C-alpha cells in the first residue's frame, strides 16, 4: 500500500533530496500568502487529509511544517522566522491536529529528548529530570524562546488541555536554566497592552496574565461603581482575545452566593452573586456572559462535577435576579453548554422553577436543559412529573 500513496509526507523529502524544490516552493507560497489548504485526492485504502498542492503534488500540512522547522534548525535557529512561519500556518490551518502535533514533536525532539530522561511517574503522569553529567551542547536562547511560544499557543488555542501542555514545556525550559517562563508568569506574553491587562483604582485592583490564563480581581469596597469597573475590565479583556478558558481569582469584603444547590463556592461565583444586586449592572453582566460563553471552554479552577463553561455564573445570576429581558440569554446558554460533561445547568433550572414555577418560559428552560444534560436532578424531574 505504501508504494501506491501519492501524497507526500516528511519522510519522503527526508529520503529524497529531489523533492526539496517542491517543498521549498510551498514554503514560499505560504510565506507570501499564496497557499491554500486543500484535501488529498481519494485513493483506495487511504483517508483524505488536509494538504497543500504544488506542481500537481500534494504535501501534508504536518510534513511541510516539520520540513521548515528542520530546515531553519541548527546553531543559527531564527526565532523570528520560526514564529512568523508558524503564525502563517496557524492562520491557514487553525490550531489543527497537524500544527499542534508537529510542534509538540518539535519540543520533544529538540528540547526534551537530548537533555531529559523519564523518571518514575506520580499519579500516572510522566516526569522528566535532567540527564546526569554535562550535556555535550546547549540550546540557544532562540530555541528556548520558540518552545515558550509553543507553550503560549497551547494556552491560547487549546483551552484547558493546553494549560497542562504549556506547563510541561515551561518546566523543561526552566530546568535548562532559562528565566523566560518566570518572565512570562510575571508579565504575560506581551500581546496585551498594559492598559488591557491591568486596571487599578481606589476601589478595585485587576490584573490578567494571558500565558497562564489567570485573572486576579480585588474589590476594596462593596459598591455599584466598584463592580462597574470590574465588569468593564473583564469585558475589555475578553474583547482582546484573552484565552477562552481561564481562572478568575476574586476577593471582596462581601461573600454572597447564588441560591442554587451544588454551585461551588469559588471567586467567580462570589463575583456575580455580589454584582447582580445592582440592576443597573445587569446589561454589563449580560455583555460579559456573551463574550465569555464558548462551547468546550471552561473555568480552569472548576473540575469534575463542578466544571462550568465561562459565563455560567453571570447567566445564572441574571436568570434568578434579572428580568425577562435576559430569557434569550438563558436559552442560548442551555443550548450551548457541553451537556456531556457539565451538569450545573440542571441545578440552575431547578432553582428557577422553584422560584418562578413552570411558566411558559420555565417550561422552555426545562425542555432545553432536558435536551442537553446527561441526567436531570431528581427533584426537577419529580416537579415536572407532578405538574402533568
């Protein structure tokens, strides 16, 4: 079967130097924004893969990226060229499996394998330690910067899973003596201006780090103006491509909680349970929810049965304490949230029905929830059966 394959993989150009001209032409097309992603032609026994087409030949996406990174490797590895080309690939192909996997293999081959060895793992996860003795050579700063760039991309484009992958890369780079991860932890990637990632006044203090996808908010006094400033900061931050999955660390003098069973008592919950008490802030809360709500994204500090899509607590607060204006938002949320992994929406609908009853809108929320959850709360099902 291998002899019948017509599309090109990395091993082809590695073993046949005559193919370099075709690969180089494809690199030029990508660099000059002429390339387009296509699909390999149907061949018996082979699936169809994303590819580039050059001179009538098909090159798989991962093959082209691996070829380019190998070509610019060596002592003179150019960080700026590597990032610029990878960004071209990302914009063309998205943060696809081909791009993600190729970059992960690059880290494993270039950063991990030469300098680290696996030790006995804890909790089922592999751990890596520096090999004994002095290495025969060292990675230049440009290699380590590119590894950190890959880590940042994992955070930005892979959601919760990317946080773990990025953390592993940062551990490797730090172990090799680099201060880059510490600088990124302190200042973020640099993609967000200081005015976007920080806000401070006499009554609030807000900061965000896009590399570690964390937002820290401190409210010094309970007032409408304080929460107006906090919501303004959050909405502006999410408008500037902050990672879609993130952690919010929040503190304030007042600790209120929404009257919903099983909601975790975390800072993000406290924030919206407090803010919803001012009706004039409800439009801002809705704006935050619409910016935050993205399927398969999560608040990173909520796990297992407490996992929640960003925007969850803002929606729940408006559902219980807002007016009917926000009913479409509740419906959008119940349709969008990942019912295979999240179940908090069932507790919200139960609280809503207990407060307002099975009105026309209550029935709609019940039906949407029933269609997008693995198991409804038993009490909610019992209430619905009782009204029949």
